């Protein structure tokens, strides 16, 4: 839901906040002790000066740090609680910074031209081990797994199926099939398919010889069956068919093969240019998409894909040891070593990212701004404080110590001069 704040990060500054506060309390205790001991020995004057200045420095930095996030001690002093009071302006400033420095086509193109995305992708695919990249991959992989497991698999599968169906309905498959068939025939890539079909026909005929004999005998007249010529006729038919298939298989220029090729060539032309053929293919496609069996088949495929992806991500070492790992390694090596491929990939990445920024840059910036504006003041204050609070508490500690040293120096100078 828009405006909902994400989970807050852990408060890593808590221990430093306690340390800074205890240091300030300690300086106050030292100050009181030194103030009571001033008459005992002049050295206590230096301790007194150090503790006094340290308290002033610590309190000043405590006020400055606290004023960023809230009113000190709950008192609405002007120009305090700066972040919650200026939440919307901070959101617009962040969005403007993002727009000016990251999401303009010129900046993206310049940044991308300085990067070798292809080489980095190759290193990412090739490198393995407990490296920073490995940890990043593990974190991204775990995020993918959690996403796949958190979503309703049936609902997601139905949504993907519906999306694919919509795209398939828009696609005119008949000309595509015609061009594929025409190209295959131009390169003689159809001949192995014809050879395979001839072999399959021969094996099918061999497995169904008895059925062929029965068909011939049943169609023979009574005289032929009475003389026993029906068996010889059936054998002659089978021998003729076997001889024809053998000749077609060994002779690429066989007349029957030419007839088959002519039929395929005509089919390729009709698929591209004949309205009736194209309409028939379109009806067949729509009937296929509407068939519930196809939907059930796709849901099974989707579930296997989802489970396989989860298993691959959860066991990356196993996946990297198989064919998938070898394929990734080969791709990574090519991206590392092939300059021409790097140029193409880098150009594609640059154009793609520039296009995304051109089309969606304003939406991305608006999303950032509106998201931050939608957070309540307490949430954004706590998020920023927990993100940078540790460093801010170091400022308090440093202010206490530096203030004490400055006070000690001033006291020393007053004693000397």
C-alpha cells in the first residue's frame, strides 16, 4: 500500500548513544570532583578546566544532534526537530538529487560509457567463492527464493498463462511459420526431417504388417481369397512399400521426395500469402489456446520451472557443477575475452538503460518522493537516525573530548601568560 513504511533497520547506534551519554555523565562527575579539590593542589585546576570544557562541548553536540531529529527535552525550540518538520522538503530534495545526478539520459549515457558492463557480467558469471560478489549473489538468490515461495504459485501461474495467451492471440503465427519453413528449405535443413519421417514410416509399417495384410485381404474379392492370392497380394503391397521407402531414403532426388518438397514449398507460400490458409492456422491456434488441456500442461510446466529455479538458487554449487554452470562459465568467458561481443553488449545495455531513464525517469523520481512523503514523521526520523546515528554519536564523543582538550589548552595558556 502506498505510503506504508518498510520495516525499520536495527538500531546499531544504541550502544554508541549510551557510550556518549555515559562519557558526558563521567565528565560531569569529574567536574564536581575537581571543583571540590581545587584547593588541594593546582593540578586539579587542569582537571577542572578539562572536565568543564568537555561538558560544554558534549552538551553542545548533544543539542545539535538531537535537534536534527526531535525537540531537545521536548521543548519546541525554534529550528529544532529539523528532519520531521521538513520531511516533504527532504523528499523533494532527495528526488531532485536523484533526478539531477542519476536519472537523466546524458548522465546515464556518460556513466555507462565509462563502464564495461559486459566484462563485469563475465567476471560475475565466472568468479566463484566466498567473495563479496558471492555474498551479493547469495543475498539476491535468497530474495528470489523468498519471492517465489511467498507468491501464490497457482495464481502466479494463471497470471503468467493469461499474459502469454494474450501475447499469443496478438501474434500472427501463419506468416512466421511460413518464413521459417521457407528459410529451412532454402538451406536444405528440411531434408533431415524428411529422412526422419521416412525412417519413422518404415518402422511404423514394420510394426503394423499384420494390420496391412488384414486390410488387403478384407478388400480382396472372394475369388482371390479362394485361390489364396490375397496373401501374395498383401506381401507384394508390403514389399512395394518397403522398396519405395528405401529408394526415397537413399536417393535425395527421388521423384516422391520432390513431390514432398513441392508440397512443403507451396505450404510455405500459402502460410504467408493465402488468406484461407492463414485463417485456418489462426483458428487452429485459437482452438489450441482455448483447450483446457493446454492450460493444464502449462501449469505443470510452470510449477516444474518454479521448483527447479528454487532448487537451483538454494543449491548453487550443484547447479554450477552441471550443464547450467558450464553454460554460464562459457558465456562469462566469452564476455571477458571477446572485445566485439563486449562492444555489442555494452551498447545494448547503454541504449536500454538510457531508454528506461528517458521513459520512466520521472515516474521513478516521483515514486521516491511520494514514498518518502507518505511515511509518517516518526518513521522517517527513526530510519535516518538509525542509518547515520552511529556516526552522529561519534560526533558527540569527539565533541566531548575535543572540548576538554580545548579547555585544558586555554587553562594552560592562562597559567603561562
